[in-house]
């Protein structure tokens, strides 16, 4: 994610060009841990210092001086980790290698379809499908652009959030639930895994939809951060925020439930239910999703997204998170989620989105959508993902 060190230089928009670049979002998954993942130079790190020609020469001299006869007998320490001890095998790997293995286990999860008219693009995974009808320019100009003007009035209040959320979403979730690299180390691994799993489909859908940004319609938008170069629709921040919220809600609820309890149907019911006096558990669900909606709406306040980008991005994030929850936690569910298809008229407000999502995702009775647990015993990758999910859940019990 982009550094915030240049934010003091507001006159230099050339430096602000880093702020909207999703290519730098790699820190979203594991703030504080994943910073090391891309540094292959660590492969040359020895126990006490970095690798160097001098150190290699010294090690060679030491080995020659100590070398005795060896017939190769014996078992090296640490060898022979049992095949089914997935977590031990992963923990024995360097962070970059572990990330590559985990990502490979999820590769190919999402598939894509485009309607005959080329307007609607669908992403599928397991029993989940999310169909996004591309909004047209006339709709954006006549029914969406006006809401950017009303949201501009929030810029003074929201500026610190907007700037920090360019490159950091998890710190905001960490203000609601405990997130750290020690006690919830595997939770952080899961959040990094799901982030990396969804960012590519998210960007591919942007490529397919190819929707102009607000500033492309009028300079009066005057964004307060650099407008990203890729498609406005669907919103990447909305997608990622709702992925994180959904996964955290599942961990929070499932970690405290008896083993084998399904929690997704209740979460979905509470997500779309309207009524007075929600109980404490439901308020916890709503807090995390409310945060996701605020993060999404901040992008409209900043002037870089239309409300429809967030409304459908939130549906996309919810759907992809549920597909990942099937792999990680055995929470299989079948949902056909439909985008709003130019019917969204208004700012992106969480309660409004909740009320309308019941129909968009056909959530009249989530229990009807439950699917049986898949047998992962014969599938090495599936078994790995369930082991990772189970280890993360153990941190919430």
C-alpha cells in the first residue's frame, strides 16, 4: 500500500498518484506481517547477519576446519513433519514461500461469464454467483453524479479516514475486534489470503466493465485524492471492505459457537433484517458491516466513486467472502446475487443497502440456501484451506 509520508505536500499531486493504486494494496491482508513477503532477498539471510561473500568464505573455512568423516547416517533435526500436519509444514516455511503455497491452493476458484449483449459480467465460485450489470454513462451523469456534490460536504470530517484508508483498512477493523500478529496470527494469515484471492477478480471485473470515473464527467467533482486509472465500477474499496467484514463476522460468530454449528444463515438473516431492539450479537454484526459501508462511502466523499460503485461492490464483496468461507470454514451456501442494474438512486447508505440486498441476494430464507459440507479428505488443497480456517477459528474460541 502506498506510503503516507508525502501527504504533507498537498501541492504535489504527482506524489498523490500513489494513493489510489490498487497494485499497492498488498498490505491490506496482513499489516505488520506481509511486509516481508515480497522480499526474496531474505532468502540470503543467515542466523546472525545478511549473506555476503566474506561470510560465505568464513563459513567455508570453518567447515573445512571442523570436517570429520561422515557416512550420512542419521535423521536431520526437523525432518519428517507428518503429511497431515498442514499448519506445521506451513509454519516451517518462510513467509514468501508460505504465501505462494496458500495462494496456489485458492487459484482458479473464481470463474467468469459475460452475457450475450456484453453488458453483464458474472463471477462464480462454488454455489455463489454475483452478476454485475455495467452502468451506462447517461445513468451515471443523470442519476449518480449529483450525489457526489452532497457528499463533498463531509470531506472536512472524513479526511483523516479517507487518507488512511487508501492503504490501510484492517486498522479500522482492529478497532472493533482484536487483530494482532501473535494471538491472532492465523486470523491475519486468513485476512491476507482472502484479500489476495479477491483483488484479482475485482480488478478483472473492472477491466471488463470499463466505467468512467466521476472526474471524467466534470471537473467540478474536484477529488481530494488522486483518481485511480482503472474502472470506477465496481468499487475495489467496497469489495475489499465487505470481504473483510464478512470473514471477521464469521470468525467472531463461529469461533464462539459449538463445533459444527453453521453461522452464515443467521448472519445473513441479521444482515438484512430490519426491526427494533437488535440483541448484542446482532449489534456486533451490524458494527462490522457498518464500518465496511463507511469505508466504501468515503470513496464517494473523496470524489473518486459513484454510489452505485459501492452498492454493487458491497454485493460483490459479500458474495466472494461467502465463497471463500465455504473453502475455509465449511460454510457452504448457494446464492445468486444480482447487481442493482441502474436502480440505485441515492447516496450509498448502509441501512438502505441492507433493505435492498434481501431481494438482490434472495435472502428471504437463508436456511434454504445451505449446502452440505464438502468432503475435503481426498483433496490436498481443500484440506489445507480447511486446516488454515480451523486454526484461525481456534484463535476466537
